[in-house]
């Protein structure tokens, strides 16, 4: 859910003591919509994440490490120029609005002390991150909003910053006393749904909070106003709003998947959702969005690679279709030789200018007549030579096309494997390895940015530990697969891969010893999970000592051959084996 104003108020109250007085040490922009400020605080070094993502805007003290791009974006460079070394003076929020302002004191180009404001507008698709100067003029922003997008409130560098206009038809619930609320209830339509009425009357409350108020007052969420005792409803409103000053961050999970969160325990779902309490909002938001946001960030950055790969794959598929059609025609070449032989056998009765020849086909067991098309501009001898040439050409084409189709299928198989490895990419480093692989293969042009090429980091496969303590490595792309299988693994270690399905190379490190069945099964489950067979029920996984796995000369990355294997059938499932942290 997006961060509503009530949750944001509780979050700002939690962050204010940590932020005020802190100094900005470093600034990074790991994603298009997010900025991380490294702060020096009395409690130690901390990281403040500000995200203007339309799906989940927020700010929090994050403990997660995010990969940064090789070249910082322009907005990041601007923030570094104006805010590096700045001291946070205050953290404010307009009452029940989804806007947070960090006021910072810093030095300008002349060495004078000035104030800057970094403003996060956490308003769904209109979310933005804005930097203003001491006079309130916008220095820059993540999303520029011109007059065509919004005539009411443009957001552009050079303009004075104005708060988003408040809705006049809604009240601030924290500034509405009990008597006023009671009077509003008395004039409200009796048949109105209680949660809908609260949502339409007050600003800053999410549907979840409005339903929780009704649940606490009536024991259900779909009650109408005339079905609820007004005094109990007033008590529920005061109880829910009062929890903003003493929040108890709570997240709701369903089958291990995060579904919703709030600043107080949610009772309306009873036992349908699992409730988890957290010591702070920052810890809650870190866990709630960690997996979802990482996957989204990788998908965004991988879109270009997916587009190039899909285009290359479709091109190879079209080429294979054309070649297969030509091969079928080449294999039907015998008709050309028969036509040439019939023309040669009937030269004595042919003349130039004829359009066809009808003669007995002595190759036919029943000796039926066959009509052969002729070119009237050619002599009979030239027509015969034309058919013999077609036959010879088709014979040569069969050999050439067979080889080209085999190469094309290998290329298609390789491109499918790269597309599959993109699904296992976990960050910028993995995507860069895949990009480099495609550049080396000629599928992408090398990036030219005028800088010296950076030294390639050593590939970092995923590392797990089996229940028996054996190490299991899983390659995330073809480069890592080659590195694992051909360079790192010992001859006696066990190599695993799904049978006939694109997937990761998996190495069970045994040091030549016989592995236990449980570790072997866990490694096979990892091979099935990190493959195209993830959605299957029983996936065949081949396994064999590494000594039987070979890479042929000229083979593409990740492509190997193996012999003397055994096969295990496993059901793909989320790995239960422990992943070794800090491998990235």
C-alpha cells in the first residue's frame, strides 16, 4: 500500500530525533526514483532512503545495501554539490499531508551559511523529490511537471515551490474535536457505509484505517452508520488517531508474502493474515519492500537487455523458419534431375520455343506421362542444363542449410539461456556481466563513454549451505556458469543441471568425497528452482562429477557437454537451504 498521511506522521515522529542535527556525509542515487543520504548522527553512521517511486514512496532509515550505478545521475550530482556536509536542522510535515521537508544548513559557493530544503512528496503517481534554495525556488527535482501536465501546480527549476493544494471537501481528523465529529455524524446519511463516509470526510486516512475504525466500533468492516453506536464510533476514532503518537508498527503477511502495513495492530482480518510487529517503521519498511523493490529495480534496468535479446531471438527464429522451408525444397530435388533426364531423352522431337514437354516418365513404375515446364526462350539443351543446375544447387544447399540450421538452433538455444539468466539477476553487477557477455558475443555494441574500461570484477555466484554443511554454488548467468564449472570446481565435485531445460549450473562442493543423499537432493532442488522448470511438478536434474563435464572448442558461454550422468526427479520449491550472506 502507499504510505498514507497517518502512517507518514507516525514515521516522521520516529525519524525526527534521529535526523535533527545529523550531517550529510555522502549521497547516492541507486535507482531512478530513490536517493540515499549517508548521515553522521550521534547514534553513529546511518543511511536515510528517500523514494519517490509512484508505487511505494517513502523515507526511512535503511539497513539494506543497494548497488549504485557506475556513473551517478545528474540529480545525484546536483544533490552532492549542494548538500554534502549539510546539517539537518528540522524535519517537518504539513498536518496530515503526504509531504516531508528536510531543512538543511550548508555553505554556498561564497562560503556563506544558507538553508536548503529537500522535499519528498509521497503522493502516489505524483510523487516527487524536490530541492529548493534559501528563497524557496526550486533548484531541481526528480520529475519535472510543466504546464501541459498540470496547469494548477507546475514543478520546474526556477519556479517558487508551493505545497500541493489541500482538498477543501475533507477535514483534518487530528484537528476535529469530538463535538464536531459528533455533529458531522448526526447530519450524515444513515444508509452511508461507515468506512466510506470516514474516507470521504477526512484527509490522510487510508481505506485500511477507516475499515479498522469501523471494525473496532461495530465488530465488522461493512457496517452502515445507522448500525453503529455513535459513541463507540467516536471512541474508535479517538483510539485510532491517538495511536499515531504512540505507534506500534505492524505488517500483515499472507503465506509469507507481505500484503499491508500500518502504525497500529490491525484486527479486522482476524486470523486470515499473519501479523508481525516491529521495533521501528524503518525496520518494517525495509523488510516489506526489500524483495519487491529489488525485483522491480532489476526488471527496470534489464528491460533494454530483454528488448535486445528478444529481438535477436525473434530474428534467429524467422531465419530458421526460412531455412527449414528451403531445406524441405532442397530435399525434394529429385524432380529436377528427372525433368532434365526426360528433356535429354526427347531432344530429337523438341524445338526451341516450346513451353512444355509431355513424355513417358520411365522412372515411374507405372510409366505414366509427366509434363515438364520449359522456358520458350531457351533451347532444349539449355532447358535440360537449367534443371541439372537446379538439382546440383539443391544438393549443395541441403548440406549448407543443414549446417546453418544446426548453428541457428545452437544460437537460439544460447539466447534462450541468456533470457533465462536475466530472471536470476539480483542487481547491477549481474546485469553488467550479462551485458558484457552480449557485447563479447557481438549482440550489443560496446558502450563508449570516453572513460578507461574498468577492471571486470570476479563473478559472484549465489552461495548456499546444505543441511549437512556442504557448500552449494549456483551460477546466475552464463559467465558465472563457465567460471564455476570450468575453472573453480574440482574434478571430484558434483555438477548438476536440469535435463533439457535452460537453467543454472550448480556445484555441490564435496572435495571428491561421496555426498550424502540429503545434500544431493537439496542441490538438485536448487538446480530445478533456478531454471525454466521452476513451475513444473517433477523436474529431471542430471548430476555427475565435474570430470565428466567438458566444454567444446568454440562453444558459447555456459554451453557444455557431459557423459556418465545420473538423473534425479525433484519438485522445484523455494530453497530451504541456508544462503551464505555477504557473497555479493
